[in-house]
C-alpha cells in the first residue's frame, strides 16, 4: 500500500504527466494480452496474422482471425478503471498525453483526447486502392459476405489501420511521442513489457530528461532498475485509487 501512496504523491506533485500504456491496461476489459499465458501469441501465429508480407500473400488468414477472435473481443470490450483514471487525470489537467502501444481504441472510448497510437487502431480500416475509410461495424458486415472483405466503392482489398510487423511506425506519431516524453516531469508506464522497440525507448527519453519514471506491470521489465517506483500489480487495481 505504501507504493500506491507514493504513486499518488508523484501524481499530485507533477506538473506535466505522460502515460505510456501496453496490453496489460486492457486485460481487465477482456482483451487478451500478447505475451501473457493467455495471450494471442500462445494460440495464434503472429508470423502470419500480424505480418504485412503474409497479409499481402494471404489476407484471408488475418481476416479469419479478426472475424473469429479479434472482433468478438473488441465488440464486448469496455473501458476499465485504468482507462477511466487516465481520462480523469487528463480532464484535471495533470495528464497531457497518453502514448499507447494498444490498437483497441479504449482510451478514446473512455474519454481521453490526447492519445498517440504508435501501432495504429484496429477499429479503423482503409481500402488499399481508393483509400476509403471504414469503421468496425461496416467491416464486420462485409465479412458476412466475403473473406477477405472488399471495398464497396472500388472492390479493393481492405486492411486494418494498424502497424503490421515489417512496417515502420508512423513517424509523425513517434516524433510527437518523443516530444511528450522529453517534456514531462512524470512518465507513467502501465501494462507494458517494454521490449518492443522503438516504443520501449520512450521511458528512457523521459528519465534522461529529468522525469520521474513509474512502472506499473505484473511482470518485471528491462527498465525496472531505472525506475523511481515499480509496482508489480495489475493496472486496474493500482490506478483505481487515482479516480
């Protein structure tokens, strides 16, 4: 409990806070983590569904995974106390930006406005030919008739607006995330294993520019030794005290 109180003091004393979130923050919303025991990667092959080259070779593999696994999870998921706590901190003026590795869009659903999505958003889709944009429900309706789904305007292949393996992060978003990391005086990591680069370097950017570094994650991370505070617990059980 002392560590929770220490986190509250860090939050109350900071002037410019940035949060960095990974899959662990959405676990309590029913969305499986990637590297945990019950994660997607323990049951499905990311070398196929998450790789851009395999998607271009056989898009039906991704879309079957999306139809049978990802869509049901997204449709049922609602923001949990962690998402709501961050949205509340933004409204109070404490939190200036959420930098997220997640693609589930739950930060925005919870009310956060300054969200930097490093890996895109799996609730948004685009035609690879005419660039028409589709939402989650529209694409799900297409999947009832065709796999992979086809654009209703030109018949082109539809892809999710996510960053596949083999693709670069959106440079504008990455640069904004780096600026927020360098500017903040408190950098709060929530539910990330901090192993995926270049995103995992952002806590170091914050620490090297004088920010307090707090890590909330169930498992150890490579940056625990650099942190000012480490809390080994689930995101919701920790962040609910900030509501």
